[in-house]
C-alpha cells in the first residue's frame, strides 16, 4: 500500500543534545485529537535527558489533529511530525515513523505507542535507571486508566509452540490465559522473557532493529506488533517484560461482553493478520491450527445480526489472504466489502 509522507521542511530537524542513553518516542495518531493531546503532554513532561525526541506519525486525520500538531511543533523542538496524505493504518504509521526516527536521530532506543497509550509518570525515568543492554526489547505493563485493571489486549505472550509448559496450560483449558502473562507477572518485581508484545509501551533497541528490521506496514492494522516481536525472537533476539515500566491504554471500546467488530471492516484485518501470527507461531503444526481457527471464526457470525453473511464473507476473504500471505489489498476494497448488501 503506497502513501506519501510529507515534512513541513525538506531538512530534518536538528536532534536535541545527546543523552547518555538516547531514547526517542514514536506515536501514531489518526482522528483522536483528545487522546494524542494527552499522550504528547505526558511524553513532553519528561526532560530531554529522558526523552530526546517525539516522532508523531499523523495518519491523515480530519478532526483538527493537524492544526494542533503544527502549533506544537513550533512550541517544542523535540516534536517532529510526519504527515501522511492517506491513512496507511497503524502498521504503516509505525513502519514509517520508526524508519524516520532511526535515520534522523540515531537513537539507542525507540519506545512506540498508539495515540491512546502513554507512559505513567516516572516510567521513562525508570527505564533509564537500569542497564537495558541484556535484551533487544522491553515490554511494558499496560493498564486501563480509569480502574487500574490490566489491559488484556496488551498482555505479553509466550509462544505455546515454543514452550511446552505454555502449550500444556493452553490445551488443558486455560485458553488465552495459558500463554499470556497473568496478574502475578504484573505484580512481581522480576523481569521475564516473552515472545510477543504490543506496540503500547514497547522499547526497541538499535540492535533489535538491526536484527528484525521494521514492522510490516502492509498489514494496515492488527497483529503487526506481535508478528514483529515474534520475528525478533525467531531470529535469536531477546525480549523482556518489566512490570516497573507502566503504561496506561485508554482503549475505551473494550468490553468483555462485546462479541463483534464495529466497524465491520476491522474483522477482515484481524482474522487475516491473526492467521499469519498463527503460521509463524505454529510452524509445521499450522495445518492443524488452520481448520480449527476457520470454524471458530465462522461460528461467530451468530453475533452479527443483520450482517451475518457480510461478516462470513469477510472472514472467508481473510482466510484466503492469510493463507496466501496476501497483504496488498487496498483499504478501499476492504471498506467496500464491508458495505455490501446486509443480510
């Protein structure tokens, strides 16, 4: 999926004064003005020796975000905005934002986040307090801001196909809890190895980027973070979870009772990209995982009253494209599929 990213000036900004361990943040935003305002305010509360620069990938917003970011750029030299003329999704934003951050600032570490995810006060300071060179990446503990509960979608994971204990727990009925870190890991003061992490509070070293490259921008949304961290692990990289690195994620659409995607088009990307995650995780066992996943996902059509056939068709397309690793589907086509006649 192609895009055009423009800068206010053809010259890169001069990087702020170097810090002993140079950290640069990458934030991707699209039509969430209040959220990105909160996130950037939190980030810029950190002094330059904790956070050298903030690269913001502005993903063709139409809600006033552009005007806000333009003003902020003039107020704080650490803010560096990349502007895309089309929405390339979170995956495209992270890929291009990370590339720009590395090329422009040559940081020791990047920390990446969505516009509705942000570090708790003191988290960036705690990151610098210990030697981080023993891992290629560090995953944060993410919580909902209002109730302090663990944000389930951001729980780091252990690949059960690489870990017998995790596989045993998963098969014996624990399901998702069998291979995702639980409350005890968050409450502990110990760091631990993980295989998969989200792009809300992931710290990535230059060595990690040299090893794994950049996220796959063609994925558009969903799964780009898990695929990227799994790839890093598969290549021999090490990723650690540190519960002292606390982030909040204002993922307001989350509800344990919600059983459907809204808007519907998101279901295509979720299932297509998740199939690619399963293939990477399962290896030769993917032939057993595929039919199980297909049946499970198609049965969820019962939750889509008025859109059951449309949902099923999106899942079938996702299954086809996931098996073929077909990522070049234009977003407009996915939107068109989701808007076809309801049944």
